[in-house]
């Protein structure tokens, strides 16, 4: 396998990449806001029969692949395609069952579906399912975990932290994922900062690295330990009323309150090792939170995109290995 096509299709975003192996170099990439939610609504408007839904989604992906072919001037018809994220959900191309915990961090027992696409009969199209604890679910992070879990066979339990709209804390013990928890941190921040009464008291401004903003964020982290979030979040309002913080400082204070609340459960858990799997934008926030709340923990950081591509490659390699 000299190349493969990596597709990460989330609720609100779409990413397609042509990846060259074995160094996992990205040769071509397309990013868009055409997520699964929007695509599902487009599908519903067609009025087509349910058994045509898979073809509808695959047609979209292969239209982009054909753009890659024209731009690069070589055929990709036999190139394997692997898809992860919300594409296997009830609003995706097909509702693929969740893998019940536990599962192996090498991805060997994840639920995988090989798909047929008549317009590209020589290509292997692979769909990776999500996982469930029975009361919580995730799709996409399981593939990232496969890509960054090379040290996960340690005897002590390790927590993998995946920040985002719906952050995940995933517990790995002896090479098995044994539990995970979802936190609606990013979604709550968006709702509070744009839709609530707090929206008039915050603005992003000059960024996290500005000293005053970072100190405000750290203050929010520390307050999250002492106070109930339903009370402390209203302080964002009173901070403005009494001129304690600027709107910009308040923005980072609110972020600290929410991320601190998410991370508080790790304070008493006693994990000696933490793996932070994140995009660059969120990395400094979570590093600062861990430094304040769990300073004794050993921390490793992985780029989320690199973890995804490496995880997809490992799954493909195992699946397509000659018998």
C-alpha cells in the first residue's frame, strides 16, 4: 500500500487527505464545513429510498477524489479509502453498531465494515465504527487512540484526553480501553459565550498567550475547584459589572471555569500518566489546566490529526495484510 485516502467526517466538518506511506506524508488535502449533519439534511431532501443513502455519501467522497486525480494527474481508483467519525452514525452513510468496551488499543477488535462502490470496484472502502460503554459513546477518538497508543501496555492505567466540542477522557489499562467519559466542554462554552447573558461580557481578543488572558484563565481553573459551576459562571457577568475583568479577560476566565470543571475529576483519580491528544489551538489551555490541577502527572502530547492518520493507517495495514 503506497498511498491511502483518509476521510474524517464529523458532525460539522469534512476532511479528506491523500496520504503517502510509510512516512504518512499528506500529498493532497480538502477541508470543508460540509459535515455529516448538513449532508444528512441534503440526503433527506432528495427523497430517495433508504437503500440509496450509502451511494449518496460515497458519490460525494468520490467527487472529491476525482478532483484530487485531476489536480495530481494520476489515477486513484485502486487507492484504499478509510472513513472514521460520524460517517458511521445514524445520520451518516450507514448506522454501524458500536463496539462494546473493552477493546484493544491496537484496533484489532474494532467493528470494521468493507463497502462496495460500483464506480470504483478496485478500491477497498473501509468504515470504522465507534465504541460504547453502554451509557456513553464516541466516534472518531477510537481511531486517534489507535494512532497514539504505542506505550499503552503499561501496567498502570493511563488516561487519554481528547479536547473538543465533546471532550473525551479515555482510560487504558494493560492495552485495553476499559472506560471513557464525555464532557460537553466546547459546546457549553459556545452556548454560554454566544447565546447566554454572558455573551455581552466576553470577547476573544488578543489570545491565550497574552499575560492577562492567561492569568484570567488560570483564575477560572482555580475557581472551578472551589465553586459550583452554576454559581461561578455567573461571576463572568459580575466581573464585567464591577469592572474586575475586561471582556477579553472574562472570555478566558470562562474558558478556565469550564475546562477546570472538566478536568477536576482527574484530580483525585491518581493517574500517574496522561496523554493529551489535541489540535494546536487547544493544547496550551489543557497543558495549563493539567499543570495547575495535576502537577505530579507525567504528560505526553500528541497532535490529533497525526494520531488520526496513523490510526487509520494501522487499521488499514492490519485489514489489508496478505493472508
